[in-house]
C-alpha cells in the first residue's frame, strides 16, 4: 500500500482543473499542490508513512502506522481543498477542480494501511471502526469549516442541496422497504429449509438463478406485469415504474443470503446442545427461541450484512425505473458527462454501505462473543 501511494504521488495527477464540468481540463501534480509551508505540513504524515515498512511490528510501530495513515488521508483532503481554493481565484464561476486518480490511490492506500495496522494491533471491529471514524471526523471538520467548498463535488452539492437530503432518505427507505418482506419471507424459508431437506433442494436453485439475473433486466421484467396489474386496479397506486418494482426486485435479490444463512446457522447448532435442552424439559418452541436462535444469530447476521450492503448498491440502479434515491443523481451525472455529479451520488452510496457493514460487523462480533463461538463462522 505504501509503495502504491509513493508511485501515485510521482506518476499520477493529484487534481484536475477544468474551465467547466464538461471538459477534462489539465492535471495538477502533487508537487504543484504541495508548494509552501502548509503543503509540507499536510504531507508530513506521508513521509512518516514511508518509514513504516522499515519499523519493527511492535505495538508502538503499528500505533504510529495507524496515526500516520489516518493523518495522511485527512491531509490529502485538506491539501486538495487548499489547492482548489487557490485555483478558483481569478477563474470563472464555472471552473471545476476535481479529485484525480493520484488522490484516490493515495487516500485509499493511507486509509487501508491504517486499518490494516489497527487489525494487526488486535483491535476488533469497534476499534477499526473508530479509526475510520476518526479520519471521517477530520474530513467532516474540513467540510463544516468551508475549507473544501471550492472542490467540484461540493459545488455540485451546493447546486443540489435541496434534493440531496431527500435522495439520501429515499435511498435508505428503498433499502428498508425491501428488508421488511425479505426478513418476513426469508427467515421462515430458512427455517423450513433447515427442517425439511426437500424445501432446501427446491428453494436454493431458484434463489441462485435469481442472483444471476442482471438487475436492470429484472427491473425491466417487472415493469410490464405491474403496469398491467395497475391498469386492472386503477387507483391502487400500482405502477410499472417507481418504488414498487424496485422494492420487489431488491427483495428477490436479498432473499438468498437470508435464507441460506438462516438454514446454515440452524444446521450448525450442535445436536448435544439440543438434547441437553430437551433433557431440561424445554418444549420445542422454547428450544428454538432459547437455544437455536441465539447460537445461529452470528451466521444469520452475516447473511443480513451481505443483504444490506447488496441492497444499498442495487438500490442505485433502481433510479432507472423512477424509484429515485442517490442513483438518480448518479445517472444525471452520467447523462450529462459530469463525473463529479456522479461522485456526488456514488460517494454517499459507498458510505452507507460501509456504515451498514461496520455496524453489522459489530453486531456479529457481539453475538459471537456472547455465545463463545469463534468469529468467521458463516455460510459457505
């Protein structure tokens, strides 16, 4: 990672400056952006990061790597904001300064190096989440102070401030609306597949086939029958476009991880544990609630994590059928050939997925710890 960051610093552009958002503009290398005392201070953690491969893997060395990686990533963002403000002076209001490939490679390398060092320090999911949260907090402070306002992605946000919050909320609502039927259908199916092998043999091939269908194709397949149903039931609100086909398609895609991990989690409950519970006089219902569910919970949460992260990403594609959400902003940028507008929609999708993954990882770790099962137990 450190080598990749070093190569990117030398060989790739750090920023791009264009007269307007439709033109590619000229590259701005890192050395040009880092001129002056402030630039040197911002990149100082990067120099420390270059030395980390030569440090012994002690707790002190790994701790320094965590700090250097996090500060390096935040420093790159600060440097980009400062350079964007400098380039904006004397330029037209339509001028755009955007992140280039060098920035993305270096920022990713710094953050991943910090998280990897945190893992090697023995920090759990909460500790690694705290490292990422600390970097996010430093970037958030820069956002709140207005230091990054000259960057192109922030200009796009300023132009769409009123619809951005609604897009984020609608995106989250699409995911939540799909999770409700997924859990209501998937958990009973998983329990049935665990108890009756014939159910599993019938259900899993169908769900596997659904996973192979491209999302756009599935959205399209649902449009005609739903439109016909809406014509048969006028006033019902059923339509071939909008949130309904999106929720149905997301439910189809989300079923497999829930059903499989529910079944696998229950299959993994040791038979002697059930026998001991029976010997204590517990009824089948009590055994299921007090024994099976707690022991299967880590595996089930692993499936839920896959489902949520997958649904967050697929919900963006649902904008093509009028479901709205962050995907609508992304496709506006694609159709207008405006990369920063695409990023304005894509970055929140990534952050939502990462946040959901981190929170559910903490839940998995807590559930695993509570039953004394080693982490990593999940469906094949």
